[in-house]
C-alpha cells in the first residue's frame, strides 16, 4: 500500500493549543554543539543527554499520537514506487536507525540531468513527511532536489523519538547529502525544525543558505538553556534568512524577537510578513516566494 498523500491537508499541523504547549516542551535537548566531520564523532554525541528521560518519553508519545500513523508497507522503503516526481530517500544513522523520507526531483530543464543542488526541509513537531511533501512543491521553483525525512520514531523512520538523537540525525543527514555530489546545499527549517537545524549546524560551513521560519528564540526551562536557538547563531549569519509572521498564533513575533535581533546584528536577512501565519497552517504563497527568492540569490 502506498503512503496516503490524499488526506495530508487535514493532518499536516495540529491546531490544538494544548498540543502546541506539548510541542514547545518537547523541544528540550542537551545536544547543542557544532557539526563534526567524521561519523565516529557524530555517533559519540548520541551518548550526551541531559533531559528527563521519563518526561520526554511522555511528551514524545503525545506528539506521535497527534502526528498519526502511516499506511503499512510490504516492501523495503527504498524499493517503494511513488507517483510523479517523488522517490524514496533514506539515510542510515550512525546507530543503525533507518531515517526514511522523500526526494522530490525538481530539475529545471531535462529531467534526466541530475540536479546540482538540494533543499533539505525540516518540519515542525507532530508532522509526518508523507503529509507535507506535496506542500513543499513551491520550493521546486529553485530547480533543486527537495528532501524531507520523518523524524526518528515518526512515520516511516525507525528508532525512538529522542530529541537529542533527532538533532544528531540531522547532522548526519546534512553530512550525507553533502557527500552526494551536490554543489549547493540549502536548508529550510520551520517551527521545531528551525531549532533543530540551528543546533545541528552551528557552524555555517555545512550549508550555503539556511532559512529559519517561525522558531522561538528560547526554549522552555525543561532542559535548561543549552539549546536555545538564540545561542546557536553562527558568528557570520549572512547565509541566514529568518521569517516571522504577524498572524502567527503558534510562535508570535515577540517569541522570535531576541533571535531576530541577534541574527540581524550578525548579518542575517529578516523578513516580517504581516499576514503570515504559522507554516503550513494557511496560504503560504508569500512565504515560499520569499524563500525561493532568497535561495536563488545564493546560487
């Protein structure tokens, strides 16, 4: 059975305020260091964890429940066949966990010519790659392949949803994609995804452009301040674009203000859309137009 793409609109982001609170608490992690260049060091970092394991397990279970289940499959993920320009993508984490997702082929010209770049999209909490991959189609305007993976413990990925591991996973995903021959490396992280990527790529040399969209400056006290996004901006943030929405009820602009101010001082681009709500919760035409413009300017 194929993944259910048809009903993604209804399930792509949880609207319940209680769920949003759980999502913010679930951002905790003590793993907030710069990217390493070897798989051995990446794997070693999985041993670091300062959050209360029991509390994180409860929150993780709640978020996975909200995200929903995926249709069962009867063949290995990389043997799956999808319609149109979609194909399976997979990264094996250093602890052996399969991180499964999608690659959307977005070649500007001849479909047989490999893309010269990629865009890695990193989603918010309680979201599945299956439910949002089609909503990322506007990113194809850049002409690069678009990747999105399920967080470990979610959807078609294996493992347990431990945020320290999720951050480590994205270090490894970036490391893996950068080794595939792409010459341009772009990242779009929204909501939780923005916090994950600021932690996972604290050194800007792992990407050519990073968009952080609707991500709070600081995380709850649950795990301390070690992973506050505002603490993990690169000294030279000229490769960053930060987006905030005036109509965002999940992460309002005031929750991003410290991050925006610090990023601006370090050379980042800032876009404040008065009519923008939280990503994938309403019309995102303006949002994606700005992201595409930024990425094209970094080619």
